[in-house]
């Protein structure tokens, strides 16, 4: 009699483990995995123009989720500005996505800090939800083919500029190799 309940739990547990592993490998279930194709989305830029992530295919994308009320977000903004300026002549795209409800708050934040890096609005957190962002700031690095190559939960700083430089160099080397073939 005891064998049936044990067998039942082994079968159900095995099935549950299989489904969890399958979802994790596919990158679904709310988790963005390294190597996975970054989910595409549409947001509005600071002028109200709609922009898709896929519009930046061919560029290295620094996708950062932030908010004006987030202390660590405010602290990392000067470094994001520095990075944007350092790579502006390269195939690099900064996407600082604000989850603030009020665009006026973002505009004031930028004006007060004299920021020029591009920002995009996600007031309903639809894009942040697609990327399972729960805390702010959170950053995803996306290669020219649209694959996630790095994920930084929490604030980033100027120290990662060398890592981004390395990814950009790899990207440029790959482009040069493919153009000579």
C-alpha cells in the first residue's frame, strides 16, 4: 500500500522537474537567459516617437530599466551618460527605459542633472515585465544579433565600460571578418 503514494510522488515530482527545466532552457517562464534572443518591444522616445528594440539590430544595445524615484538609478546615471558619450561614434545604443508614470518627472530629472542620453518611456511597465524586472535599476547587454550577452541586476558603474568596450571590439571584429569573406 505504501508503494503507490511513493510512486505517485516520484512521477509527479519528475514531471514537475522536467517542465521547470524545459521552461528555463527556453527562457520562458519570465526568466531572461544569457544567449537567449532578447524579447522585442515598442516604447516611445522622449519626443513621443515609437521605437522598437529590433530597430537597433546591428548595434550593441545597453538596455537599462530605471526610475526617477530610485536612489541607485540616480547614482548610476552619470556613468551611463559617460558611457553614451564614450561610444557615440560606434555601433552602440543606450536604451534607458524609465518606468515612471509621469514623463514630466523624467524630463525634470534629466534637466536637473544635465543628462543627454536617450530615454524611453515604459509607464505601464509592460517592457519591464517582459524582462522580469522587479528591482531597479536593472541592465541587459544585447549583441548586434539581438541576443542577451550579460545581465546586471542592480546599479552599474563606469567600471563596466571596459566590458562594453570588449563586447564592441568583438562585434567589430566579427563584422570585419564577415565583410572580407
